[in-house]
C-alpha cells in the first residue's frame, strides 16, 4: 500500500497557499535514504555517492545532498554552474559528459572537478584546452549486451557512450605519461533494476577490468564509479530494492576480483538519481473537469509538459485521491491534461475511486526526472517545487513559471 507523508487537510492547506500543480519532496525521507545507502557501503572506506544533478536540478535538493556528504554528478556546463552555486567544488563534482565542448572542459577544470572522459580520443582536446588534470576517469563500454533475465537492457555495441577496453588500455598509460596521477573507471548499468544479483554480475565485469588493467599496464585504479541502475517500486505490489543485499553482492564481486589481485584497495562511487529521490517526491494536481464521452476523462489543472514520465517512458505512477485513500475503485478513467496532443495522459484506463471536480490527485514516485523533463509546449507553464520538512513546515524551493518567464527569451 503506497502512502503519502501528509493528510488531506495538510495538502489542502499547502495547495491553498502555493496553488496547484506542484511537486513536493519529503526532506526527511531523502536524508534517511542517503544515510541508509552510505551505511550499506561502509565496508568500502572510500565510498561516495555523486547525486545525478539531471534528475532533480533544484538548489535546495542539491544542498541537501551536499549536507549529507554526497557529491554532484554533472553532464553539462549549466549543471556545473548549478553545482558550483550550491557549494560543490573539487572532487565533490563528477563531470560525466559526452560530445563535450572545450568550454565545458575548461569550466570543469577550473572547478577541479573529476573529469570523466566519454571518448578516449578526447585526450588531445583536453590536453590542449586545460592540460591533463591529476585525476582522470574514463567511461567503459563493455562491448556486449547487458541483460536482465531474457531482456536486453543495453546493447553496448550500439551505445554512443564510453570507450572500448582496448581503447582504454591504451588511454590510461597515455594520460599517465602526460601527468595524470589518479585514475578512475566509470560504467553504466542501465536503470530501474532491483535484483541484487544483477549488480553483482555487472560490477564483477568492471572490477575484473580494473585488475586486468593493472596487470597489463601497471595503472592503479583509485576508484570505480558504478553509475545508475538501482530502480524503485512504481507499483504498490512491487518490493523496493534491498540496498544491503545489493551492496553485499557488489562486495562479493569486489572480494573475488580486486580483493584477490595485487591491485591496491579501490574506492567505490555511485551515481544515482531515481533511487535517491524518486520515491520521495510527489506531483500534486487538482481536478478541473470530468468529461463523459466514449470513455471517462479526468481533466487536471496540469498537463504532461509538467510531468512527462507517464508519457515519455510509459511509466506507471500510483495515484492517490486525497480523502479517498480507502475508497473502493469503481471506475476506469483517462487522466489527462490540456495539451493539444491526444497522448497527453497521466494514466490510461486506470481503475480508481470515484473522481469529482475539485479532488486533489497525488502521483507517487515523482521525485526524479519529473520537473527536469518539463517543457513549455502549447505555452503551458511549469509548476512550483516545494520541500516538506521534518517539522511539517513546507518551503517554496522553486516558484511557478509565469508568462513573463515564457516570453523572456523571445525577441519581438
């Protein structure tokens, strides 16, 4: 049973103060999740989480992670600027980009961020525009198919990300000869997975490469960044990821590869987004109209330009109708917005309790890749973001857009 951290009267008061639609994030739950993650990986003294800025690029959320001792993973110039303004600096920033500009390399270098090269062929570009930094990381492309059961998650031979093993075996000695002293490996595992064995199997591949690289080249890998991968339970009947079990599987893979090699101990980094904030954010919108045609359509005061996950990824998001949490589902609804686009639907054929105009609908698991995927199609404006504190108070952490915001970049 999915629940919300506020009552109907609480959320009605919040809605009357800040107006719908809005995102609201549970600060206490996010902090507790960070601490649980760090505790699960305490077996690795150098463990560090680099929160994926792209998932929830909001200053108050980023500062929360900085207060909890996390770093920031950035992928663009603007994200680097945002991280800097939120107080991140130096090795607390992981710059994981691709098709990278000179300006971005220079900005990351000025911040002394860890630069994670997607393309080994960019070594001369980096050397020419900033010089080779003391710490260099490379993104590894496995070169095979990453599977989850019988499904292919990533066909690395068709992926634009990362460099091949032979390319990296040549790249590490090259940057070492150019002055680099510390080295990392970055690998992506896909996303939305909760099976602990999945992480052990794929972490083993990265750890084995680190050990092989040391044997072949003498390059000592200081850290391995196991990026992304951990999913969340979107459906009420889904079990959440067992982070302790995932950590145990990764530890076994570490002990059986790096632990049995002559490579010195390696720090473990993660680069998570959905797992860190996804379950602890909610999208709240009010029902404007209920329309009966060939189907029953519920029209909200928000459109999917505000919350694209159901449309872009076809993700299921559980819906709570405030005040009707225990009511029996009685009717199938199409939950829609106001875009001139028939796919503008938050849910299709969803069996729910009776809905009437004025009801507040809360979409669960909206804490990551919600606001950040927003757009202004049809001139629709993006919503506010709120932070629910442990004492029950609520802060506005991003205001609603206005027409002036929409027109601000236009030249008439």
